[in-house]
């Protein structure tokens, strides 16, 4: 499998219309996960192999069974209230974390896209179709180390979801056009990120 650089979002307000989906923006580290032959490889945004840094995600190959896949998602570390905190995952910035660090700052992989499945590239499939395929894989992990994040469509709108993000201390919302394809390494207007204002928490 060849590394696929993550697609990037532009900044802006949540768009209005029924041709958009809305996801929460998670405060963590972007990561591409490649699973083939029962083996997992995790890559950071620039393409560095970070598999050994996050052994908690090692159960992902078991979750997809005989499938092979490439996923896009976010590595997050939750606080006591279950909210992702960047400061917590920054504490895990270690190539081979010790047991105490693993216990103090456990990490989960929040999956929000599938870019290849069983050797078939999905980059030119519409966002809506990729999300359908992701749901069909049924990545149910009782330990919550691997989580498929929710995607909301009409009647839910971006402004409402942004309010929910603010109330729950989340970073913001990412709006994604339902018919958009995946453009590796590109910053695309088909994805729009809206961060909750910092002063809202002061």
C-alpha cells in the first residue's frame, strides 16, 4: 500500500444546504491507518510511521477481519469527562511509550473516512458512499480504542452542531460536501472547518 496524504479542510463558516454532512472536529493528531494481512501501520500527517507509538490501536486488524483497508482519522486522548484534549495526546509524543504513560494517557483512533477497501481505491468515490462503506465494516470495539465518528446530515445543520460542540468543549465542526471526492494532500473547499471561538470557554 502506498501512503495517502490526508485531505485538508479550508476555514470558514458552516455552509447551508442539504448537500452537506457535518462532523465534529476532534482535538488530536491526524493519522492514516493501513491494514493488510492482519498487520497495522499508522502514519502521521507528514507520512512518518508512528505505529509503535500507539500500541492501543493494534486491535484494528482484528476488527475488519479478512478485509484490507486504508482509513483516515484522528488519534485522540480523552480527559475524565470524555473530551479529547490536545495536551493529553502531546504527552504521548514518544516512539516507545512506557506502561505508565500508556495507562495515564490512553489513546483512541477516531475513524471518519475509508480511502481504500480490499485493494480498491475509493478516492474518487463520493464522500457519502465512502461513509456508507465505512459503516458497513462495523468497526465495533468494546474497548473504545477504535471509534467510527458520527456524520450528520439534514435536518441537522452545521450551526446547530457547532453549538453542541461549544457546549461539550469540542474543537469545532467540519462540513463535508456529500458529493466530494478525496483529494490527497490538497486543501479543498469541499471540506470546511469551523473552530469554536476560544473566548467561548473563558
